[in-house]
């Protein structure tokens, strides 16, 4: 082995990559494919030595290849593999290429079906690279939006949409056909919505795709939900509950019967919270059955049923059958109508612990929502044990966070909730967070525990305002209180809280 490679000890402390600004010219020295394969990225040149960050400083084969490619001595620095891969995605030019496609609408005239079926077609590489890039960027969704003169691919990361690639209009049909093929959908049908699924495998990594297609005036719009199985099911602690709320939630989960509801808009993490709760209940002496639409994560030891409305298997019919399977715990993916609500509530009153989600703006209004569905207030009062409302907000990037003096406007907002501080955490923006100042998301929550007095009020048809006033006087923290307390703790910002929760007038 060449002595020109500086060998560093495997025990050497890892460097923080996100304090480095990488010159774009350096990236030309190390090809993207080589960088991804060996988890290595160039940092700087010192006296004809190339300093690189590498996850395994003892990968002498890769280091020697770099010496031969660059003609320079290599000085390896140990860094986290995840950080290196993230910088590769952020800093290297995208792999996504339109090579092989014509942008001349008069020249392109092939059939979407036959072209997508051809394994040598450039559409295969294009779609694969778009999906892979979305996964590498930790996207939760990828959108293919048809416009009048082009189609744009966008990804949603940490709840925010951003453009990934703009595609010529003339390849729109073949891209959509390819997406239909991998998700087992009808490529000849373009007039009605379709839903499908696919599984991507990359080594030991398995990613589930939920595909939704909707016809629009400019063509079919495709939205793909990305579910990475390697992430696994999170624990309740990962949602950063307030200590009191976490204790109350676990106390509710220990009840032998009753119903626990998780509420919030689409994309607020309701299903993830339910899965975390189920994982705590999942023991060999507990029979857990779920009915979901769709089954997002497969949980070992739990019997999961997928809704199939085409054959009459709805939440209501599935729930009726589940109750004949001697369950201890039942999870209903969503309460959408009065029939499902009635069956779920009656199941909770006959010795079953029922967990479900429902779409309402807050925990208190969930009571009136159930009543509006046709459930008797007495049944609501005597079956519901607790209602958890939550939202997801972006968290301040840990790599570039800094304490900034609070502005007069921010101080006034916090003062309305009897909160005071001199400094607030904010992200300056760095390569790790794609210069947004945020990385990752967390939940803000409010937990309404139904007490004896609340049961009396619900039975007496108390209004939402009366219920809200009562729980506020008894110390319940609402979404905005929890959010601003997490702002004070340095987890997120006031702007993020106000994006998802409205302040009272």
C-alpha cells in the first residue's frame, strides 16, 4: 500500500462536515458515483494534499484510487456516513438527466406504453433517478404536476414543497405511463382517478410508494407518498410530548376500554402517533387488530386489515368483523362517517380499547364533530377517554442554530401567553439544512382528558366555547401554548407555530 496516503486512526473523533464550505471545483475531482459508493467527499486542498471526509478512513482501496485519480496525496478525515451522503445529495449536481429525450414536440411521437415497457428507454432512468433523488433528500412526497407548457417534479421535505426538475411537455405521457406501470395501474385509462402502490428495493433498504393519479385540464397529476421502512416505528418519546401529556397519554393507553382519538389535518402525523401507541401495547398477551386505508407500516405481531371499498370492505364492515375476532385493542384508521363512529364508540363501551383518528381542528371541537355525525352525546361522554390534537412544525437546524435577540413583535406575541425570554433560537442556514435554517419536524400537541365533570357537560350538550373555557381554567395547554413553550426551549420558531395554529383574536 502506498505510503503517500495519510492513515488516520479509526478512533479519531469525527469532524463536523457542516462547518465546511465545499468549493464546487473540488467536486469535479471525485465523481458523484464514486463518492456515493465509498461515502467520501472532498473538503479542501492543502499543499498538494487533498483533504477528504470519509466514513471509513481505513478504506485504503478507495483512498488509493483517489490518489491515482487526482495525482495528489490524500488526507482522510473521519465523518458520519449519513452526513457525507447528505452533502453529496446537496452539493453534487443532480443525477437526473434528460439525455435521450427530444424537446422537439414534432420529433417525439412514441407511445407511452411501448416506450415505458422498453427497458433501454431513457424514461426508465429518468423516473428511477427522480424517485431516488427524492428519497435521498428525505422527501415525504413527490409531485408530478402537469402545466400548459411543461411538467414539473416537486418534492415535499419537512412539510415544504420545492421544485426538483422541470420536464418538457412532450415527455409527460411517457413519464406518467412509467409511473403507472411500476404501481400496477391501467396505462390506458386517463379519465378517472387511480390509486396504486409500489415497492422499491435498494440493497437492504425497502421503500413503499403510495401512488395517486388525478386527471386535470393539462393532463394527469401524480402524487407519490414515500414511506421508508428503514425509518421504523417511532416511540411516543420521539414526539416530544410535554411531560404531563406523556404521562396522561400512557395512563389512557393502560385503560382496559374506551376510545382514544388523534385529531388534526392531513399530514399532521396522526397515523405515526397511533403506530407509536400500538407499539407500546403490542405484547404477546394482547390481541391487536387494525383496519386501515391503506396499511402504511406493517407491524409484527399485529393483525392488520386493509380497507377495500371495491368489494365492500369499508371501515364499518371491517370493524364489525374485527369485533368477532376477540380483540383487546382495535385501531380504526379513520372515523369518516356516523356509522363507523357509532360502531367504534359502542365497541369501546363493551370492553375494547379503541384507537382512531378524525379530522377536526382541535381536541374540543372533536366532541361536537362526533355529535354532528349522529352519535348521542351520552355515548360520546361515556366512551371517549381522551382526544389528542397535534400539528407538525419544522425544527431549527442543529448545525447552524444560533441565539438571536428577541424582536419587539416576538416579545409581544409571547407575552400574550405569559412567556418571556431575551433570546430565541434560529437557524442561520447551512448545507445540512439546504440553507433553510430548519431540519426535521416535531409535533406540538394538546391532550384533552375526559374527566367526570366534562362528561356531565358533554351529556348536557355544552358548547365548544363552554368546554374550552372549562379546560383552560383547569390548566389544559392548547396547541399554541405547547408550541410557544417549545419555541422558548429552542426547538422551533414563532413563525412555524403561527403557520399551523391561529392566534386568538
